[in-house]
C-alpha cells in the first residue's frame, strides 16, 4: 500500500516530490519505470528531470496522476547527425575493439564523461554515435504523484 500525503501542496518550485512513473515509447515499449521499485524523489527544478517532463506535472498534488506526450525537443532533443563521429582505430589504443551497438564512455574535451554507441567498425575507422539513445523520440510520461511537500535544506 502506497502512502499518500494529502497536505494540499501542489508541485512547483522548491517542492519535494515523490512519484511513480513509467516512461515509454509511442509503440508502448517501456524505457524506464519505478513501479514495483522505490518511487522517484526529487526537488522540482533541481535538474533531475528535463524541463519538458517537469512542466506537465506542475500543479499536481498527492493522489493525482497523468499521462503526457513529450516531444523530442522537450525531452532529449532531436537526433543530430553531426553527433556521429568517425574515430581512428588508433584512438582505441591496445584496447579490444567493441562490437557495434556497445555503449562506451569517452572523455569529452572538457574532461567529462560522454557515452557513445559504436555504430560501425571499418578497417581503419570506427563510427561512434554520441546522440542520447532517446534523441528524436516522442515519449509517453505517465506519473502517479504520491507526495508533495516543501523541500527542506540540510
């Protein structure tokens, strides 16, 4: 049995939210879900959810639910062919060359981690796709709000 706090608080800035969600593609295949697991908890506006996912749930309160269609521009962006890079096999050094479809971590120019998917492997070059795996996809975001309360600072 899930606990609900009927405090009357509504989702908005500086509110701590607890909710269950299911994220799926238009064809119904589930990408991620908290159902059967611990609910997601975050402070509205803290960057844990892209703005396109926060906007539709603004104003909801505990006990409410909704189903929202999120366009690519509001989710993980459009697919950008310029994010597909061709790297030299030498860039992989002595490491074993992964199979196409493998997700690898690369270091970006600023020293941060950047995931890329191996698209194809040639004799001298390897094609890597740095687009988010959900780029260009319209997503269905279903939520069940369990609790909304003012965020507290520690």
